[in-house]
């Protein structure tokens, strides 16, 4: 599993990685669930807030703080890699491959 933590988009974060980032937080269970819905499942922020009965501003602040921490870890990880250029190429290739696989999966299968 390759994830570029320097730029995480909604739905990009695997559940186990999300759990590690949230492990020592003092967030309420509903805040954790809403953050998980957004970062792991890709649920729109407005839907996550409404579903879990949260204050939208408070959710946005927590989300921005968590994303900032995730990005920071990603930058640190990139600095620790042997060759940043090669790491960037790996992420580019992984993203291109994922796009191609998604496109292939969307092609209707015909019976032969």
C-alpha cells in the first residue's frame, strides 16, 4: 500500500493509518467517526457533520489540524527516504497504475 501522506485527499487514508493518527486524541467518538467517514471513506464534510451531529466549524478546525499533522508526517517520511526524486516517481507510477486499473474495472465485461 503506497500512500503519499504529503497530500492526503478525502478517502485516501487507510483505516489502520487513520487509527494511528487518532489514537491519542481527545476527540469525541462522534468527531472521530466523522473524521473517519471523511478521510477514510471519502464522505463529503457536510454529510459527515450532519450525520454525526457536529458543529461544522469545530469539525473543520479538527480536520485541518489532523490533515496538517498527516502532511507533516508525510514530509518527514519523504526526508528520510534515500532519494526523494525516486520516491516521487514511485508515487506517480502508483497513481497512474491505480487510474488505469480503475478505468479497466469500469469497462463493461462481455460474455465470449
